[in-house]
């Protein structure tokens, strides 16, 4: 009997590894722990405490605590005497807990000091035990005993719904949990020498079994970080040499997004590594991206994902980075694991093969084609507590009807499409799986989260914008951009799959603790969102508007967008200088950067409590600005004379990328003879992809490659993972939106030092592949410093890797260097030629190169 009793198995492990750390908890920069023997002793005390109070076989005890050192000893103590543990989310409300208490007729509640404050007035004289050190010190072990009893005895009642007056609990026995433990063990993914990190709440069956019970019953250790902050998770991963990280899709999506944001400039290299791993099973990413693995979790063997469907692109992204991510599938009713990707043969997009001892089929006639997933095995629950009708409906002929729709491939791998009850059925008979649509739209860089629902035959959505892209935009501007993005993306879809209307929300979408979208709440959020905000024009506003009219020589209204008035990032620098002299104040460039509307500018000035100058002052000329030295923090990151190591690394990396682009992308290079023999000069290509800078670098002549510099975004190159590339790679990391003046001063310095500078005059990647408007910065540099410009046309990179895609595709590439644009030639024709004329001529040359 003991082989399938949870406490008997733990008793055996505690005797084998008595002094080994079982539970480890971070506290600041230190860790405290409980050994297997200490956990066993604490469990005996809970066992003794309950027996002393007359707790009977299969009586219920509620465990209402956050993850803490006493959670598992309490669970073990309850079940070791034949009791049934009822784990409850510590974030549950008073009413939710009370519903569960009434339904299961629990005899006692175990709480922590934190949760006790929420329930101390629950019932008069109802027994509540607050677990702390003092509690355990008072208990004698006179009546403690780990009992033997039938393996089919209940171990847990797990409530999957406690928010109504009719809560639903799944009955899980010792046999269920132990069958799952033995099946997971046969995957051979972990041993007693492994260390798991636990970041999920233990009242859920998925983290309880996979992240706590299975590791401990195998003699492995479990680490709990102090919080879910990135710093605490990384600290625990490194310090305790964690080998297995268990999480949910939302966590891995955030992790993947964070990594790729920092490594965006080498995405093509990562794509190549992923291609080699998927095609030839060569995991070169682990050694080649050693700096990444070392900075995150140097000992990590596996990432384990469950609880909800993992986005295929996220899984593929982590796989390409060299991580082994094992996606699985399960339900509370199956204790919970049904399937897992075997580590020796991972299939991205699949939830793996059924565990040993678990049978899976669909309700399709052949048992494999798309249909409802059915599960059978010793891990499957006997049903729902005191709900015979529901039990008969879900558990039929020994099979658990999961309500998940999917299919099984020829190799036995399971694929999940969505929940049967979440399928949106239109009156036309068309079926829509919202998760698939959400995955499709979420590939748009402007969207962080999207939730879709239907009303009649129309689809609606709530969208959470990507904060990193829209941090300086108004809600109206965000709405317009996302509206355009949704319209463009929906052109690839059937008409019935298009979204009729959407609302913007700046709060995360409502989800369960394991990350599942609470779709039923979306209509309410949709109705509550309001896009409009009234504007009021007072005397102060009128005075500022009059001044702006004089500066811009045009009509100005309070609600106007500055970009509509022609105030681009360059004119904003001149505006800042103008405001400084008129108002006799200092206005940091970064203060004006996020201001997009006249009303916002007025409020900024109002906060300054300014007094106006009596006489309007002229703004400073660009010729003066470009003579100024860059701020020291930017200057010290430039290496004007490369080291020998810099040159060696440059030639090596250039050779690698030239080989990749030539061999894989069939890169063609034309017009190299149009490049001047030496600097200073500017290279100005179109910009539609992450690949563009690398194409310029790979195609540039060897004799001048060590004089070629690039302006790079500081948000990428300020990160420790990439900051070491800055000097040897001759990359100038700068936030152009916040520090455009400094960017121009740095560019001026490099050009005055006869260096070659690559600048993308569009200012950012094109999202549709078409040439965007060119910024005047290039014109200013060229005219004021009398520097030549080499236009360049890059073709094929948008098709290979557009901004909307996470990974590149194979597509032929071509770069053509055009004839030189010399500002002196323009001056001969017109001494008063403008910056805009240079920019217009440059754009026409690039456009011609792209169309030729």
C-alpha cells in the first residue's frame, strides 16, 4: 500500500537524504532552508496536532496560505493521518473562502499570519491554526504517526470554482498523485541532484505536482524567490544553481520578449542558430550565446511550461536561444499532467506525447483527427465532490472528457486548438478559435495583449498597447496606429475573422493565477473604456498659443498635434532653444521628447511657473550647435582609434555575416565603386528590417571597415549583454528621441574626424516596406559640414524579416550603393539651398535605387 501513499514515499526519501535541503526560501541576499528531515518533523507535528483534536479519517482541512516554509509540511501532516487537504488561493476573498468552507465542511483552517488577518472574523469559535515557529514549538509528538490506508483515499479537494454559491471541487486521491509522479519520473528529466525554482502559487494542481510534489518525492530541492521581481528570480536562479524552471506561458512570453528586445541586432544570427538546431539538432546557441545563459541561469537544463497554451513563436524563440523548453498539457482532473514533450525529441507547437500509463484519444471516429480530447489513466480523478450529475457528464465510460479540442499526429504528439466552450460560433455556422486569432494579432509589434470576444456575428477586442513603442504617444494616437495595424493584418484573414471594433486598455487583461484569459470579463472592459478627454483653454494657454503662432508662422489650436503643425524632432530642438531664451529657463531635451500636443506643452510650461520675456528671441543656428562638443557620457563611449582586437573581431564577424548572407540569402552587392576611398561621408540606406545594418556591414569594403560607425539605439546597447560591443563594434548608442541634439553633435564629431557614418534617414523601420519620409538630420549634417552622402538601396530585407515578424525567413537580398550626393554641387546651383532640398533629393535617389 505504501508505494502509492504520498507521505510514505516522502518518509522514505527523508530517510535517504535527511540533511539535504528540501525547501529553500530567499530572504534578501540570503537563503533559509528546511532539510528533508525538518520537513518530516514539522509534518509529524501537524499530524499529532490534528489527531489530538479528534481529526478523523477523510476529514477536511483548509490550507489557506501564500507560498511559505510551512505550506508543504502542513499538507503532508494533513494527508499522513488520512485527512483531506483543501488548498485555497490566499488571494481569495472572505466570501469565496466561506463558500468553500460550507461546501466541504472543513474541520479546521491552517493559515499564515498574513492570511489570518483576512479571516479572523470568519466564524465564532471556528478553529483556525496560524502556522509560525511558535505554533510548532508548542506541539508534542505523542500521537504522531504516518498511517497506512487505501491508496484510493482522497488526498486533496481542489476547487476550480469558488467564486459562486455553487463551488466545484475535484477529488484527487493518493493513487492519482502518485501515478502522475511515477509517470513524470519515467521521462528522466530530473533526479535527486536537481534544483527546481517555484514561482507559481501552490494551491493550483500544476505547480503543486510538477514544481513541488514530484521534485520532493524524488529527493530534489525546491527554491522559492522572495518575490516575482526579475532581480529576485535571477538571484535565486544563479545562487542556488537552479536546473529546472517551471512556469506558465505568460511568464515565458515576458522572458522571451525581454531577451529579444536586448538582442534585436543579432536576431538574424539567432535565427540561424534556431534553423541549425531544428534541422540538424545542433544546439550551438548554448556555447555561442554563453553570455546570455550565464547571465540568466548558468545551470538551467529545462524550462517547463503548462497551465495554458504556449504561443508557438515564444517557444520557437526560446528554443533558438538554446533553451530546452518542454511544453506539457494537463487538467486538475488528471492530477494534472497528461502529456509532455520528451526532452530528446521536442516538437514546437505540440503539448507532447501522453505520459506512460496515460491513454489519450479524440472523440473523432479514428481517435486521432480533430475532436474533443479524452483521457484515461490512474491519474484521472473519480469526479467532482458531491456533484454526481456533473461527474457523469464529464467522466464517461472511464474517459475524462476534457472540453479541449485538438488532434494527435502520427508520432503520437498532441496539439490543442482551444477550449470547446470558448469556440465562438457565428450564426452562419462558422467556428472561430479566439486563441488562434489572438496569437495572430499579437505578432503585431504595436500590441502587447489582445482579447477577442463576439456579439452576434461581429468580433470585438480589447487591446493592451506595447508600452515600449507608445510610451510617448497620446491615447488617440495609439488608437489610430493600432487601428491601422489591425486593418492591415486583417487583410490576410477571411472576412468573418476580422475585428469590427476594439478598445484600448492600459491595464493587463484579466487572467487566472496561471495566466488563462478570463474572456467573460472582456465585454465589460470594452464598454468601460473611454477615448475622449476634454480640453480647456484659459488665459495662460492663449498667451502660449500666441507665441507658438509667431514661432511657427501658422494657426495653432490647443488640441493640435505638434507633428501636424510640422514640429518634428529636429524642429523640437530649435523650439526648445527658442523657449529657453524667451522664458529664461533651461529645458532638457528629454523633457520635450514625450510632449506630442500643444496642450501638453502648455501644461509643461505651466508647471514651470514661467514669466515671459518681453521681446521674442531668435533661435540658435545649426552651425553653432554642431560645433559644440557632445556630452561626456556620449563622448567616452566612442573609440576613434580602434584596438588591434577591435579590428580582428570586426574582420571575423564581417566574414561570418558575409558568408551567411551570401550562402543563405544569396546577397548581391552593387555600386561599391561609388563609395569614396576615405571619409568623411554618410551612408544613407532605406530601413525596413533588423537585417539592414548587418547588410551594410557585411557588404562594406575591407579597407575602410574599421572607419565605419553606426548610430544604435541605447535601449539595446546599454544592456550588459550588448554593452561590450559598443566600442569594438563602433556603435554609438543613443536615444535619438530623447537626445537628438547629442546624436547630431556626436555625428558631427565623427565626421569632422574623417570617419564614415551610417545613418538611416527614415529614423526607424518601415512597417509596410514602403519608403517613409526622410528626417532633416542628414540634410543638416551634410550642408553644415559639407559632407558627401552615398545613397543606398537595400532590397529583400522586408520580405526576409519585416518588423511584424519575430523571426526571419530566407529571401534573396541585394544592396546597391548609388551615385554620390555632394552638397557643394547644390550650392553651385543655389547658394540658399535648404536642408529639405538635400533630404528630398536623397529620398528620390534611394527610391530610384529600389525601383531599378
